[in-house]
């Protein structure tokens, strides 16, 4: 009698365990299968996944222990797992370059930017604008900024506005301050015509002041 009762209890336990497995196993399999597929699809290539994403960036970057750059960007993506690690600024980049006394030497901005970390090389694309302390403005579609060689260069069309003339051409090389540069193929130089005021004219208020580039304006404020 005791043996029959034990057999019945054993059978009930096995039956209950079998029922639980029968119900739970398909659900567990579906859940695991779904998670596995999602992970594989989402991280098929880790080099395409940013390791860090930062919004509303405003930071200072040092070079040899001295603060040299101020960077502002709406979005900053870092790809450390890429074959060649890089930073990407998909919504634009604004950079100020400082001299040894923290005065602004140049302003650089573009619609998008990429920084190749190992090469210390910047690439700015679309509506690139550069200003220097000589009241000169440079407009182009793409530039490269080599921090190791301390030079800026481009193979694209370049439009340069100086206080006295407009220069256009294709391809240029320059120092980081954009004060010494060479255009490889000049396509045109156009003197800027400035309105003169007659010597006997007393209407000095009719002469509009010449606009000052942002770099020069910052220097004037500091002085």
C-alpha cells in the first residue's frame, strides 16, 4: 500500500514537472530566440556602433600641456572600435585655435567634421568657413587640418576675402593660423571697390564701418 502511494506521488510530481516544461519551454525558447536575433542584428558590425555619444559639447583640448583649442558641437560620436578610431560630428563643428597667451588665432567651422584619432587629422565638409587675425575669410567645401604637421590644406575650390581683394582658386596649403598660405591654381583676383567720400563732404555718418571678422572682434574685446 505504501509503495502504491509513493508511486502515485512520484507520478504526480513528474506529471506536474512535465506540464510546466511543456508550457514554459516554448515561451522560453521564443524569448531567447527573439533576444538573440535582436542582438545579432543590432551589433553585427561593432565598428559601426559609437562607443560614446555626447550632446551639446563645449570643451577645451590641450596640446603639450597647453590649452590650444575650444570645440563646440551639437553632437559628438566616438568610434573607438573602428579599424581606424575616429570622432564624428554629424551636426557641425566650431573650433577656436588659441596661441600661447590664450588669444584666438583662428576660427574654423563646417557642417560636418571627422577627426581621425591616430593620424591627428581633421576633415571638415560642407560650408567650411575659416577666419584669421588679418581680417581674412576663407570659404570652401572641404579642408584637412593636420595637427602633426601643423598645416591646413584642401584640394577643393577656395574663396578668400581680404580687406583689399577677393581671391579664388583650387587647392591651397596654409599654416594653422591661416596667415601664410599658397593657392595652387588661382582662377581670379578681384580688387574690392570701396566708395570714397568727397573731401568737402561733411556727411561722415553716411560711411558705413567696414565689418570686422569674428576673430578680430574677439581680439579687440580682449584688448
